[in-house]
C-alpha cells in the first residue's frame, strides 16, 4: 500500500514538473530567440547555427528554471490532491506526514541531481561550445552583412560603407568607416582598399586597410587630428560583434570547478576577483540545493491553496522564487564587495529558505 501511495504521488508531481520546466525555459529563451532570428534574417546566419546557439544556451537557462519548476510542480500536485479530498482520505487511512513527504523528497533529490549535473558539467561545456559558435557566426555574419553601396551597421558603434566587394576574395574598395567605440574619440576612416581576416585563437576579426587616412575628433569637439597610412588594421573583438544578442557572461562563469579552485588559490584574498570566483564556485552547489528545499516546501504550501486552485499555486510559486532570487542577487552583491563572506553569501538564501520550510512543515504537521 505504501509503495502504491508513493508511486501515485510521484506520478502526480512529475507531469507538472515537465510542463513547468518547458514553459519557464521557453519564456526565458523567447527573448534570446527573437534576437537571434532577427540576426539570422538580416545578416544571413544559418538556421543550424541558430539552433546550436539555442542548444548551448539551454543549460544556463535550466540552471535557474529547475528550482522554480520543482517548487511549482510540488505545489500544484498537492493542491490538486487536497482539492479532491484525497489528502483527507489518506489521513483517515492512517497515512502520516512523513509518508506523504517521502515521494516529494525523492523527487526533490532527482531535481537536485539534475541541477547539479547541469551546473558542474553542462554549463562549462556548453559555454565553451557557445564561444566557438558565436565566433563562427560573427566571422560569417561580418562578411555577409557588409553590402556594397549601402551604409552597414551590422557591427555595433561602427558604420561602414564600401563602393565595391569582390566576389572572388571578398576584398573591398572605396571604404568609408565611422568608428564610435572609443568613449573619447570618434574616428572617421577612408581607405582605398580593405579586406577582412579572422583569428580563431584570439576570437577577433581584423579589417586590414590600405592607402587611406583617419580623422580623429574628440567627443567634446575640442581636439582633432588627421593621420595618413599605407597600411592600417582595425581590430574588432567578439564582444563588439555579438553584443546585439549575446548577453551570456564569459570568463569566470565558464570555468569548471577545478579551474575555479585553482584561480581562487592564485587570486589575492579580499579582492573583487577572488570574491567573484568564490561566489561562482559556491553558486554551483547552492542553487541546485535550493531544488531540494523548494520541492519540500511546496508540499505544505500545496495543502494551503486548496480553495484557490492552480492559478493561485502558480502565483505563489512565482512570488516565492522572486523573493529567493532577490535574496540571491542581494547576497551576491554583498559577497562580491566583501561585506559578508562569499561562501556564506551564496548559502544565506538557502539558510533562510530552510528555516521557513521547517516552520511551515511543523505548523502543517500539527493539522494531521
């Protein structure tokens, strides 16, 4: 009988979990997909590249949607059981709170393991692959996006015009470039010829220009000078090219656990970099652990929203997760500045959530 009850409750939870995870992940990805689609249409990015970028972004999205889906599925499952008076029937049959919690705890552990695998293994691998595909997209989109006889703004803060593009080697003639990337200077470049070269190691693209001049004007219009050149290289970084749709943070957040530990040892304690490294390392474990707590707290909360239905359960779970994420963001800021220990900062929201879970469970157990 106990096994039947456990399987029944477990089967009540997991369909809600799958649906919630799909919906939340789609909502988070929707904005990114729209930007990528716009880039694909305007600059010739292939559909296969668009799908790969979406795939490599998915682990980072799942890292934050797994806890929320775990909470919502638990609330909805027990809200439905309570609404149909099945909880009362189980109570009258002598089923205790601990027995009802067993399948919830088992499911929360599964969610915790999935989040942990995503955090430790999938995110570093996907971020590395994402960097490579973004560079490939940037390299191809730069050459494809530039059209002759048109003012091109495919590269942020750079406007480029060329009279002619060779169909054989993609070299350009009669170039006019307006570069506003420097916060202090605006550079107007005129060149007779030019050609684009890419460096996959440095993740950069270089526009090699020949026979031209550069007009440098201060942003306050108080200084100016003109330079003549036979050969000039205009360097364009990956971040410049992809800033229109690449909001994924790079560097520290791409490191594996071993790389983070090694970097923490090499960095000076108390510095911003040391704090960021410590926060990132702790976050790889603290957020997955929140799946365990959120799944458990969903059990008593689901019993409390019987009369309100699913819509109230969804609103309640979103509200709880917003509060948790706000605490996480605040703790992250305090840990980064060194006002509190970085390790404690990332676990503080879980500590508060754990205390709340114990209190709510204790109060609800008294009703059984």
